[in-house]
C-alpha cells in the first residue's frame, strides 16, 4: 500500500525518505495504540504532500482532533517550523513563535506564497517574558502545539491560551532521556524533562484527555529516546476554566443587565480581543426615524451651555444634593422622549463622507460639514423624516450624532446600567450611513466600544495597529454586537446589497484608561507621597480618612501627570498590560461594593488585589529602568513626547519597587485607597457630565407615602409588613466613612447625602450592601432595626431617602 517499490523509480531518494518516515511513524503508532495505524494511513495526504515536511508521529496522529480550517493554531517554540508548514498546507492560520530569528526567517522563506497571509511569525524569548502568554498574544487559539520544548512556567498558561473546545498537542522529552543525550546536554536535560504523568496533572483539572503516552521509544524519528506526549481538549463545562460562558454570551448578558459567571470584564478577551455576536443585541428602542427626528430644529447650543454650567457645579460639589429630590419626577415622558424642551437631547452632530481623491490609485479624501448654523440649514433644506428621505436627500453624508443618551429612555437606561456594572464612564454615539458609503476614515478610539447594529448592514475593517493593513473584515447585520477594545484601528462601510437601506449603528463607549493599571499605579504612588502610610483599619482594610470623595485639585493634577508618564510605556494596540483593568477579575466586585467593608469573602479580595498591584508595580519599575523605548507606529512628535514622559518616570522607580516590601496590611490599605480614589474620581466625572440619574417615576410619591405610613407591623397596611430591596443593576453607590466615628457621606446615582451618623450608616450598609447586609435580597424594616438603634422611625426615614433617589424599591413577589 505504501508503494515502497516506487522508490526505485524517478525521484527515488525523496520517495524512499518519505516511505521510511511513514514506516517509522507506523511502528511508533503500533506501540502507542493499534488504532493509530489505520489513522496514520487515513491521514496520508497531509503526510505525503510533496514539499511539506512531515510532522512528528504524535502530532500527525492527533491532527484529527483539531477544529476544521481556517481555525488559528499557535505553534510555540516552533524551531524551523516543520509543523507550522504542515498546518499551513492543511489550510490553518498559524502563529509561529520562537526566539531564533534566523530560523523564523527561514520559515518565512519556506512558506509557500499562497499561505503567507495565514502565517504570523513572532520572535520572542518565552522564558524572558514578564507577562502572561495571554497578554503577549492578546487572544486564544483553536489549538496549541508544543513539540520538544519544556519551560515549566508555560505549563500554567496553556489553559488560558485555548479557546473553548481548543486542542492541546504536547510532546517533550521525559525522565530517562538523559541517558540518550550527549554528555554536554545531559545536565541541561535533567531540568528539561517531564516527570511521570506531569502533563496529566496539568491538564486533568480543566481538560478532556484524548491521548497520552509516556516511556521509552527505540525508533522514534530515527532515534531512541524517552518521551511524554499528550493530546487534550479544553472542556467548556470545566468548573476551573475561566470560560464557563463564552465571551459572546457574557457580552450579551452585560448589555442586558443580567449576571454572568464570569463577568465579561473578567473574560480573557476583554480589553484585548474584538468579539462579535450575531443577533444578540438587547432591544433598544431607537431607529433611523428617531435619529432623523432629533435633527429637526437642530439647535443644541443653548442646552449645551446649560449642561456645561451644571457640569461645573456638580464637579465642584461632588454630586447633586439629596434635598433637591423633593417632588422630583422622572425626566422621561411616556413615549421615551425627554419631556422638557430644555433638556439636552444630543451634544452635537457632524457630517462626513469619503470621496475619491485626485491622486487616484484608489485613494480617498474626507469631507466634513460642521457648525451648528451650517448643519441647521442643511437639515431644514433636506427635511428628512425616514430612510427613503435620507437616501435621496442626504447627499451621501454620514450623520455622526454624539452623546445620544439624553434622547431616549432606552439609551439612558443602557448607559446607566453599564456604568453600574462596569464603573466605566462613556456616552452613546449614533452613525447613520447611506448604503454603499464609507463614513469616517480609518481611526483609533481612545476607549473601548460596544457596537449595536440597529438597521442595515455594515462591514467593519479591522487594521493592524502598526502597518494599518486590514487583518479582519467583520460583517454586522441588524441585531449583531461587536466589541472593539481601544487601540484597534478600524473603519466601516455600509453594505449595498440588493434592497439594502441605510445603516445605523450605536457605539457605546467604555473609558477604561481611568481604571487601568497605569492609572491605579499613578494613584498609588501619589497617595504614598501624601503620607498614606499611616495605619488605618487593618482589620477591614478600609480607605484611610485622608482619601476623600473630592480630591484636592493639586492631587488630581499630580495623578494625571503621573498617569501620562506611566502610560507612555504602553505599546500601541489593545493588549498591553498597562492598558488593562487594574483589578482584573476582581474589578466587578470592587466597583459594586459600597466600600472595602462591603467586599465579599472579607479581606480575601483586597489581599489578592494587593498582590496584583505589587506585581504590576514591580513590572513597571523594570520597564522604567530599561530606559526610554521607542514604540512602533508613533509619529515623530508623539515619539518625542513619549520619550520625555518615559524619562520623567524615573523619579518614581524607588516608590514602585518598595511596594513588594510593604507589610501586607499596609499594602492592602494602599491598594484599596488607590482603587477607591480612582473609582470616586470616575464616578464624580461621570455624573457631572451626564447628570444625576433621574429617579424612576413615582419614587418621590413612594418615599412620601413611606414617611406617612405606620413604621410598625401593628396594622395590616403598616410599612413594617412590606419588603424592599436594592435596585438590581441600577445603583452606583459609594460610602465614605468619616475618621474617628465622624460624619460619613453616601454618593448614589449622582446624588450626595452627607453628614450621616453611625446608626444611619449601619442602616445604609444593610440596605445597599452589594455583598454584605441584605446583599440585594428582599428585606423588611424589622431587619434594619439592629442597625438603627432599634428605632423604627429612624429606619423609615433612611429607607425613604434611598427610595427617593431610586436606590431601593419595593419588592413585589
């Protein structure tokens, strides 16, 4: 069957060599398992493909487990790339990684021209990496291949490199192989061989073992050796795997205001990799007609000026006073539109389109139309009321509407729900593009974006951060979602399919930088310089009294300048660790808690977070000590500015290095102080820009009725018989406790309730605690009595205030 006699014909040397490899592979497979023989013969085409070097027998007999091409495979420590070439010949996308630049260049030259667009070559010393593998590559793979290489710290990263259902093929030298190595290699091999069952111990907690072998092989690829080999698949239902839900499901749950485990913010894809989900967008009642209606009588300037005045006032005062809520009603009318004509429905509009450039060769130029008067005149003349009007009278312009969350209750609800869940500020923009047209030119956003395709279809071109070449084209149709992390260059084109109309998508911004590792470290060093080494509550890790809701201007400016210095070490693209959320998988818990005392599992979360902070401080100190480093893709002016910031950061190396030497209680307090300082600053800016969250309709009346009712359970209609709970996914609250038992302040949904006594604080903790107290479960006034000195009237007053602001609602079974 193998036609060994064919070796005597023309091309005899190459055929004989190939047949010899096949025979050896079959002999090995006979020892590994009888079924492998038929499998090897069935896999003949890739093995015998002319011009493609064969893979190792273990790799060849396990390729059947891989997802079908063009799935992406990571070939770690690829060497000269024989397995990369084999996978390319089968149609896979391949990321080949090795520290040998010369070998990688030969691989590039050997790859057939028609496969090179599917090959990504990364020259990196895996053993010198200071960051996890997931941050190095910024994504997960359908399969990971490791052959004849062992670096034990890498074993713990294998799971995080695999997508759900991803396959690991691993083959390396095992104990006993020292006897077959050259004397000069024996000492090295003693540290580079796998212990018995070591790969099984790594994989069994999270994967399904598809094949395993360990032992002596007397004729494996022409040599006698001892090897351990494994093939395993990451199981989606593994309790220890971080992908208990897919990134798409987690993104859908985030936008719908539903809990997912883990949260989308805890997913490996968040902040690093784009995510597309078909037909998963939440129902947002906003369409093309709604946008065109906003453009009638376009005159945002008066409302914009009033908003700016209010922003300055709210920012200076740290929120709106609670007392101003008396008699407050919802700002939304029954139809979802803003009831008052004085409210700002959108911030601004611009028109943009891309046209052929005179230079030719497919070049495009960008035209824009801006200015309130010019836009008002255009909209009056166009008189557009529907999609057909826009196609005929829009003159090919793309409408860019900024900050639309004030135009409809559905958009305001979505924006507030996202802020409560993520602690990340941002607005909602709308983009209306004629069919077949290109809107904005290629650009990079300085924040994450979640795209909701509302109408029509649009093709998104995702570009390489440095070369700006298209690396992916993503098609969005109505109901689709797309998550784009900051740093991914992109542009979009509305499809012109038969019958296609204009395309409308909403872009929801999530500003991650103010809560990033760079921002947290800047706050940490700044607070350390302010003398935040004084002992606070070591028992609770609560922020010290020196950290206030409204930080002094000088402190804020110092944090900003230090952030700019630290952020200068972040490379372009979405994956750099300085751009990621500082708290990582603990971010959701830290942004939901009232304060450190409200965190789940006592001090465990703060302790884990503090260790992350210390490690990040060490990594940043190492980056600074290496000196200013140019970043590919910088313009000359940006490169000079980056070098200046990097050089200026040298003064903070000592402060960063000392973090690892701090006592755990001090480090815990400093990390908590820094995080809550960053969180308070973001919340203050968010509600200053967007205004306090209007309480739901009827909240004021419900609070007044609560105050007038009997606070006991003596009567059937007494308020003591009713149940209440914290509004789910609708409360952004922080509690700042005064020093020495002094007055405290509650900040909830943009409203400020100051001068709280200790009994009042205890009541608030129980009612609004995210993880302690009621923890979101229904409760009665009787449950609050122990927190409010057994005074039903006191409990009723505090509860009424929380109901009035929309933080607590009556619970109906």
